[in-house]
C-alpha cells in the first residue's frame, strides 16, 4: 500500500478530532444540533489552520444518511464518499483557477436542481477572494436567496479582498493561528502512535517553524522523520531547519552585555560551520530579546527549561531595559535589511557590531531616566566608561558647588586647597547636605546608569565609599555594569576615586525619577482640566452627544 502523508492521514473527520478552533466548533455544533443553519458560511484564517477541513466536516454533518447532526456516522455512503473526495453533491471549487465570470455562471447554472444523492447540494469555494468583481456580482443574487437545498461554504486567507456585499450575506468564522504548545502536543501524539522516538526540544522547533499552521507542522514532521532516519533529535531537526542553537543566542547576548564584541564574532564563526539560516538566527535572537523584555517587565513563572530560565534571568540583570529594546529594534531592522547584505553572514555580523556600537540616549535636558518612556529619543555612539581612578593625586578641576547664598568675598568661596567647598577630597559640604537630584543632572552618565542614579536617594559617605538607596521597584537596574559606570562618573566629577554601595529600600526623599513622573502627571492633569473647561469643547460634546477621551489629551510641549 502506498504511503499517505501525515497531513492527509491525520486530517480530522469529526468536530471532536479538531485541534484548536474551539470557538468555531462550538458555534457549528450548536447550529447543527438546534437546526439553526445558515445558507452561507465564510471561514477565514491563515494557511493550514483547518478552513477546508471544517467545511468538509460540515458537509458530512449535512448529508449523513442517518440525519443532520453534529456527529456524522462516518460509515454511510455519503460520509465515506465525502472523506474520499468523490461525493457528487459536494462541489469543491478552487477560485484561484476559476476567476472568470463565465466559470461562475457555469457553476451556478445547476444550483436550481435538486441534489443527486445527498440531502443538500454543498458548494465549497476555496480562496474565494480570487474571484473577479464580475464573478462576485454573478454570485451575489444566488448567495442572498439560494434554493433551500443549497449551502455555500466559502474559505479564504484574505477576507479584506471580499466585497462587503458578500461578507454581509455570510456567517463569518475567523480561524486562529494555532499555539505552539497545541501543535507540539499533536506532533507528540502522532509520534507516540507511530512508535517513533523523539526529543521534546525537536518537536518545539518544528512547532515554532510551522508558524501557527498544523498542516505545515505535519509536513515538516514528515520531512524530519525522513531526515533523521528513526529518531527526532534536537541536533538533527536544527540541522534540517538551519536553526541556531539557543545556547549560541545566549552566548551572543552575554558577550554583548559585557561589551565583548570579539567574543560575539567568535560565536558567529563557530556556528557558521553548521551552515545556519541567518534569517532564522535573527528570528531566534529577536525571540530571545522579546522573552528578556517580558521578563524584565513582569517576571512570571515560565514553562521554559531551567537552563533557559537561568540564562534569561542572568541577561535581565546584565542588560537594562532600554538596551534590550534597542537590541530588539536593531534585530527587526536587520531582518529587513539582511537580503541587501553582500552575504547573510556579513549582514549578521554588521548587526552585532551595531548592537555593540550604539546605546540608548536620553532627550536633551531629561535627567530622570525613569521607566516612563521619556528617554527613548534616539541612540548615540557608545563610549568607553571611565573607570574609577587610582589613588594618585588628581589634577585640580574648576568645579564649584552651587552655594545657598553668594559668598561675601573670593577667599570665603575657596578652601585652602583652592577648591570649592564640598568637592574633591572633602568630607564636608556637599556630602553633609547633598542635593543628589541636582548632582545627577550634572553627571555625564546616560542610559541605564542614569536611570540607576535617578531612582536612588543619597544615604551618606564614609571616606571614599558613597552609600545610596535604590527604590525597591527598580531592582533590575542593580547590575555591576551600571554601578561601575555611575561610580566612574562620580569619581570623574569630584576628581577622586570613589566607590558605591547601593542597597534596596525606600529613599528618604523623592527621587529624581519620581519627581519627573509627578511633574508629568501634574502637567497632564492640568491639560485635562483645560480641555474640560474649554467652552468650544463643551459645546461640541453637547451638540453631538460626544465624550472626551482622556487618553487622547496630550500636553503641548
């Protein structure tokens, strides 16, 4: 007996065998059981999600010799012939190959005649959006008032191309893309029944590559079984798909987080030996960055394996949120530009170099660095962060602390070392009564380090050790890289080597980030009040029975 491909062998023949699409299944089952059947159904959705399959099951339900029900017997002549594609009263039409109006008229000439064998004459028109405008016009009258013995089942991947007049005459069911877990579960069921050994990671790779299509997943599974020759392993499936190992993706991001571009390029050289699909590699990189951003935004218990969870958590500590967003945007742009590169590998390497060369920068004058999105204006070249200076004498700097009152004379303004009170080497002045928010605005830090400073409050200073407290809601900023950058900026500003100790807690005073958020909220509230009191706005609201959407009000800068 000849081999039947998995997509045909495992095609559902009953509603109960469908994988996913419960919302469509429930509506059709209820309509059949309660005898509330419409004359025209439209099934929409991407490829391989079950549009034609559901239409054929519905045709069996309508023509089963044991009566109309949601559970056809599957054994009578009508059910058997529909399953085998030879039922005379199920007229399947591929609209892509019959677009002309003459084809449609020929098709509809026999609508008025009673079914030959079955209870209903069922017209299944696939890819119906391919019909011409004249063909739709020819179909409309019949579609609106068909004979009682006719049912129309239309299927399309592009419902936007259908005339509104057609859409209004049909019951429309939108079939969803199938989740990865659902596809993976079905693949596992098939392999267990066929006694084929497999690794779960290999099935996950196939399910992801199917992109929500069960038919694509089964075709890939067929290919993987033939390729692997007995057992589906992660390595074999990756080789077949040209997919990159997640460990390489995590290693790449680890190198970028540490600023080790040489290590990142070495990773590329290593997996280039496996002839990877660089577009798939970029997709894997973007997917990992998405997981990382989601973890930073709202950590939840993941169903990923422990190694991947550990890697995500490690990267979440090593990369600030703005950098993750920048990397993600570069990855998306890189996928678009990859075909323009001289070769895929060079395009991928240039993308990594861009990730290394650029970092988030704030809008001019914005010193908050808070998470409210006010610091996402652009990117600037990454400069090497100044390291804390050695204990050698620092050169004099013309740095002055802003005095509360103007000093009476110049001698009162300077101390014996010729420096302003509260600057380099001084344990008094600024450090006794610090204006931390004012100081942050003067530091050269940006990006994540500026966020860290803006969300901290000053505690005290003991010698070269500066103690800060970080608002507990911003624990993700507490990384060694950002602390080193902030310490280096403080050391540079005060001209002496300083160290940082940052504890989690509640700052005693309002932080710079909190102040900025409060000011923005006050500006927004003021703008909303202005709109609410505007007589012209109130006149429009009353005249048209309208309402003002608060979210649409934006303060004028």
